[in-house]
């Protein structure tokens, strides 16, 4: 580490070159962020989070859904992001696992004379989900798909610290950011896929009979 005296004696030319290099590096680093931005896709996206086989609290599911909506709205990737009603696009989020658990000190680790009340060692939050971007009301064509697994472990920071709630809030925010980043990072490519998917004619529902086109009456 350079001493303050040596730093002060740096030649002016070298200092200027160093300052220019810092500016160039900062400019280079800003390019990827700028390339990810752009005009919102002019479509309304509806987000729906639903349980898979392992259901948990309804507040967990609703919290995840709301967090994803907020993250996508903040990224301004779509013209609007909603959780109710009907949109142009549908983000179907299958929540395989969304749970929290607490780890307490075992009876063997409690020394004689310590309080009988169990001591919280750590809180764990886990999320595992799959998601698909589709035209509203249709199961195909699939525009984009992804899978996400995240797990946080948080230790209590002091007596009365709600470590479990803190871990849960953090994992919701983290999972939502990952989903939003995955969808919005390649915005131009995604916009082209959206246009192609919405232009495609939906497949007929099984069991229905397509009517032949009506001929115009002859004069």
C-alpha cells in the first residue's frame, strides 16, 4: 500500500493518465447496462404464481407474486405488469418449494445452568420455481422458460431478531430480481419472440370442429 507521501509525489502526467484510465474503464462498464435498457415491450404482462405439489402458506404465494410484479414493473420491461385481470402475455410461475425453517440449539449443546428456552442458531429460506412466458390464455407457443433455486441462511443478529422473517423477505426480493433479469436482459430478442408468438394462430381446442370458411354468395 502506497504511503500518503508517495501518492502526493506522483508526477502530474502519470496522475492524468491514471484518471483517464479510470474514466475509460467506467465507460466500458456502463455499456452492458445501457444495452439491457430500451423501450418497454408494448404489451401488458399478467403474473400468476401457483403452488406445485408442495403447498405452503397462502401469504407466501401471494408475497412472491407481488414481489415479481414489482420487480418487473421497476425494470420497465413491459408496458404494464399486473396480477389480476387479462393481459397480452402471461407469466406462469409454478412454485415447487417456498418455505422457511429455524434451526435451534440441541439439548446436548445447551450447557448446565443455561435457560431452558431453546436458542435460535439460524433461519433458512428456500425457493424453487419454474416459470413460462406465454400468450395470455394459451399454453403455447412458449416464448421463454426458466428455472430458479435459491436458498438463504441468516443468523440472528441479537435477542429478538426476527431472522426467519428477514430471510424470507430477502429471498423473495432476490428471486424476483433474478426472474426480472432473466426476462428483461435480452429485451430486443424477447420483443421479437413476443411478436412471433402473438401472431401465431392458436391451435383448435380438442373436440371442437372447425367450420369451413363461408363462401360469398354469387351474384
